[in-house]
C-alpha cells in the first residue's frame, strides 16, 4: 500500500465540531478546501454550513465522499465509536483514503486505528494538536504526527492551513505520545504555579505583588504566564477545560503504567485536577485547567 501523489486539492471531511474541531474546520474552509463536516449534535455544524461546508448525516457517509478524513473527538470511546464500530468511518471509506485523527487519545488506540486502516486499505495518522481554542482560531497550533512519513508529507498543506508547525514524530502512536509528554509538562507546570502562589500568600506575601514578581521571572513559562490574569481575577474561562486536562492525566498515567514507570509528581497533580474536575462537574461548571490554582489555595485554608 503506497500513497499516490495528486496534483488536485483533496476533498476533506471533518468529524467533531467541538471547540477545537470547529475552529480547525473553519480555517480549512477559509483556505478554500471542499469540506464536508459531521457532528453528533447537528446544530454545531450550522455555522460552517452557512459558510459553504456540506453536512453529512453520519461518519460513514462523510468518509464515503472524501479523500482525507480529519477528526477531533473527546476521548478513546468517541474515536472507537466513530471509526471502528460497525459501519464506522474506516470501514466505509474507499481504498487509499487518509484518516488524520487529531484527538488526544491513548497511544494504544492510535496503533489499533493504524492497524485497522491497513486491513481496510486506508491510511491513518495520529496528529494531536497543542494549543487552545483561540490559538486554533488563529491557525497557530502545533501538530505532532505519527504514521507513515509519505502520508504525512501528503497532508502537510492541510497542516499548514491550521498550524504554525507540524512535526513527524515516528510510527503510529508517536504523535499521541508526544502530546502526552507535552501535556505532562503543561499540567505539572500549572500545579507548580498553584503551589507557589499558595506558599507565598500563606507566608504573608501580598497576592498581586507576588503574581507581578513571578511574571517577571524566567522560571514562569509562557503557558503559566498566560494564566496569571485568571489567577489574579479568580475567573477561569475554559480556554483549555479542566475536564480535558484531567482526561489527559488519565492517559498519561495509563501510558506510564504500560511502561512500568513511576511518575510521582504527575500522580499528585492528576489527583488535584481530578478532584477539582469532579467538583466542577457536580456544580455544572466547566472552567479552565488553571482553576487548580484556586483549588490548591482552598485546600490550604480548609
């Protein structure tokens, strides 16, 4: 099975019109691609349909009519249902179709998707993205790609329309593993900020002054710095929802367990995130992952 070259722009399909998927799909439309979209809740496709996208009635219908299928879905269960359930997208696609799964899922699932693709004469790349919804809207995402390099090269023009950089990381599952490494640092970094802020204020420092001091240091990462106003104001709009960070922590811990690897710092941060995510879910809230700063502060005063 080899990837054939084409001089014409491929017809694209995009499954999953959540916060990230809808913005990436919008950029592909703006770049002039012929685009068909699908979402389980059809109302989420309306704004894209008004801009010229076709709307499919099912993942299988979408896959039958395009050359490249992109997807951005919530978790392993959603990806398995859409792609590999009876009448799933992989089984409906024509031979030679390329699937680009941009979801953050387990490396094991990415490898299973790749194997299922080969059995059905289609190609599968795992290509999770790094960045928030606003970054996606600006086309400034980073994309980590696993799978055959020749297939990655065919998809580079698509990646260029939605990202500032795409990196081929190795065989199937490598893109997802890279994303889990990146989000390990993201989650641990926010837990470190939470503990530093709480330590300082419990130690008698004035809170706004402490935040100003931390913002001026080299040890605060750009990601941490971008959340300091959330911390200052005590308001946490969900650019990257805590529910997703908690899910990613579960994937990270599962991958570490498969490798018989201890990650004690990650385990502690994951527990804080899980507890706060459960609290928010019970209240019907959906706040940014930086809300763990408030959670640690509240733990200190309990």
